[in-house]
């Protein structure tokens, strides 16, 4: 097993789900299918234990070499750094080549803010037009690991478009819940073109969009 695979194994083995409520601080295995803390009902976060035996320069060299690779996981601005993610080396990665968005120097804005320099990262250049793709690639990958068949979100915009796109790539069913009359035509079109399902909801009913 090469060094980077060992690091991925360490990262996955040291990761866990943890309740964000300090008074609870309950912890659970990474691949337990949980949506809220079963102890207190609080939200869950993924905690990754730090490791200090990695050679930073060797990691940097690996990440730099991947820039010339055509492998989908290497072309992703998220999975290129997979040694720092809590996924096994054989994870079923779902990617649309997200990340690696351009950086722009902003001297006028820097001067206005009294800064020597300012660089802006254009996350609108992600596959579905928002930064949500950089998180959705890991979320849908984890969905495959957990063996789910349908992914669901409540959103009127970027999250809906991102989940629909990644679910389509992963061949998963996807349901988008939107409040009746509260989604723009542009946002609806981004979801509809992926052929995923969208639903309107009110306090008493839920009906398909379109």
C-alpha cells in the first residue's frame, strides 16, 4: 500500500460523527446512517482526528502531480486532496470535476479595503454554478457508500441544482422539495434538465412541480 493510501486509511479510521452540542458531545461511527443525534436531537458534524506522521512536502508533490492527470478524481479540486478526507481509497467517488475554480487579482478592491493585495476565487465556475458542488461531491459519494437509493433536499436554488446534478451522475433517485411558488424559473430549469424529481409543498400537501 503506497503512502497516500495509508494516509487515507488513517483519515477514515480517525473520523467520526459528533454531536455539535457541547453538552451532549455524543459520538458515532462514520458510516452509521444518522440524520440527527439520537441522544439529544442536535445536528451532527464529521470530526477528523489530526495526524502528524505525514510528510507535508511529499503530499504537496503528490497533489501537484495530479494536476497533469486525466483521472476524474485527480481533476477534481476536492478529491485531488483526498488524503485529507475521511474516505477509503476505494470509495465510489462521484465527481463532476468540481473545484479548481479560477483566482482573480482584485487591486481596486484591495486598495478600497486598505490591503496590499486581494485575490477573489470565482466559485460560480463550478459545474452547477455555485460553491455547493464542492460539498455535494462528498455528500453523494457518502450516499453511495451508505447504500441509499434516493437523496432529498429542501431548496429553492443552488443546493437543489447541485444535488440533482450529482444524483444524476451517481444514478440515484433525487427529490427536490420547494415551497409552492417560491422557486425562480432559472433555478427550476437547472433542476429539470437533470431529469430529477421536484415537488411543491405547502403546510398540508405536496404535489409534483411542472
